[in-house]
C-alpha cells in the first residue's frame, strides 16, 4: 500500500439546522459521523435534510438519531473518489467513529453503485472499511439510499427483500420505505452487539 498522504479534519459541524426528532418511544440511539471533502461537490445543505429524512425512516425501528457531526476533510483530490484501495488508504491514517458516512464525488469501483455499505461481514479483506457507507454525489433518492445503506451496516447483513414497499428491496425507489418487524429486530440486535447503537438509558 502506498504511503498515506495527509488527510485531516479541518472543521467539525454539528447538524444543527433543525432539532433532531425527540422520538419518545425509541429504545436505541444512533450517533452518526459524516465526512465530506473540502472543495468537493457536496454541501451541508444537501447532506443535512437527507440525513434527517433517513433518520425518520430508521425511527420506525425504535432507533433515534441522537447526534450527527459533519467533518470536513482536507485531502488530495484523488481521495474525493471512492474506490476500495483509496478508501482503505484514507481510513488507514484517519481515526473515525463508526458508523461513518463518506460523501464522495463519485465511485470508481465497478460495478458502480450510487451508494455502498460495508458491514463487518463483508469487511474481511478491507477491515478499515467496516461499518462505513460511501455515497456518490447525485445518488438517486438520497434519503432512501442513506437509510438503505445504514440498515445494511446496522444489521450487518447484505440481504435484500422482495416485499413490496420494503426499504431493503435491491432497487431504491420512493415507494420502498418500510422495514419489517424482523428486519428492525435484527438491526437493533446486531447494531447494539457491534457497538453501533446504544440502548437508550
Ligand atoms: Zn442494498
């Protein structure tokens, strides 16, 4: 692996444009680390509402978004594009709290997915990437894509559903928003076991 070039956090912003939903019935809390690159295509104005909308979809599982911080990274331009080796190199020298979402300009992986999630189960050959999500700019149905990928990570499962209207159908679409009770149960259980969700005090 080539020597890591410097990538550093130059600014940390709380997602504070709107208050996070209180969600009184929630049993679990999720804290998200969000990363974007200075000088890239993404803006906080695009990221923030999409994260809040994705959180509303996961709220149906009794999971409340308890916090989200957006960190701006200063890194050479080649890091603005996702590919497995470059992402590994980035995370090799950058301590991040998980689950983490990286907003990248595009993906160079083939097949090229708008968004890609790496759980523990599929991180064996790329351990640095465990519990991360990589989203390309222009991803379709962004809030749904984020919720879908987060559900993969939290439940540590690459499974898709054939159920009509299910969030975990292979293709995201505005009609596919629902998580089943079984999916929610696995998401809470695996999410907590893997330290990605905290039981609500
Ligand atoms: Zn999927």
